[in-house]
């Protein structure tokens, strides 16, 4: 499984629904689990900055990671990006090969 980082920026309309945030988040997670059952979430953070949320998850491939981003966009995210994450130790191993 590959590790991915999902960076999400909510639409202004969705961002205003702070009291419903837990319910909206649960519904989003249920959709991801239903449509991408192989995805395993490792951590979730709310952010104060250019993005609203950061999710760390594992997926078998880039296509599945793209589906996670698309589910976010279909549920009111203004922006959703899935980035590949390489464990630091592995990064150092790769750097030695350069």
C-alpha cells in the first residue's frame, strides 16, 4: 500500500456549516469506505491555513487515491489534492542511488 496525503479546501458554502461538520465528515467517510473499501485512513487534521483538512491514508494505487479526491470534490470541496508520501527512511535510500 502506498501512503497519500489528501489536502482539502472546502467551498465557502460548506465551510460555513461548522455546526454540521461532524455529520458532513461522517457522510464523506462513509462514501469513501463504500466506494474505496481498500483505503485505510491513518490520521486526520483540521488546519488553519490555505487548506481546511489534511488526511493521511493508504491506498493500493494512484487511481484509488484519485477517487478519494474526486469523492471530496463531489461532496463540496473546492479543492482536493492527493499527494504521494514516501517514508523518510526510504527517501534517504533513494537519495543514495542518485
